[in-house]
C-alpha cells in the first residue's frame, strides 16, 4: 500500500506544474495585452498612451523599480492591477477609447507577469 501511495504521489507531481515555475509566455502575453499600451513593449513608459495620463506612465526599468520587484515579488504587480492609483488607469483607458475585456486574475498571473517584467528589466540594464 505504501508503494502504491508513493507511486501515485510521484505521478501526481509529474502532472502538476511546479509552484515555483513562472510561465514567462503567460507573463509576456498579459503584459502585451494589458500593460504595453501605456508602458510600451520595452516597459520604459513608451507606449502610445504613456503621455496621456497624469502623471505620465513611468519607466519600469529603473533601478528603484527593479529593487521593488525583487523586494516584493508579485506584490507590486498585484497592487497596481487590483487597486490602481485612484482612477488613473481606468480613466486613461476610458478617455482614450481603449476597451479591455474584464480579466479574472489568478495568483499565477501575478507571478508570471512579475517574472516577465523582471526578465525584461534584467535585459535592459
């Protein structure tokens, strides 16, 4: 019985993704679809809506932002997404006629987005 249980647990571990594995493709897709319009593909605040908000969209490749991502992985990303700075993000999108479909964020999405952004920042410096 013990061997069956161990074999079953081993099989289960093969079918479940590792909790520490971030899906960079998911992070890139989420960023491209939901963030790049303001932050730009290079995440330097160069998107088409970057200068249409007040304050303008920040450059996320700065040393200060990189430190925040490292110190608080996922927290920065989730706090911006779940509770934008007042009405800044929705208002900027609305005023510029950009409609984003609602999205049911999962913990994995925050992790993936954080990982993707961290990898872009690492390449940009």
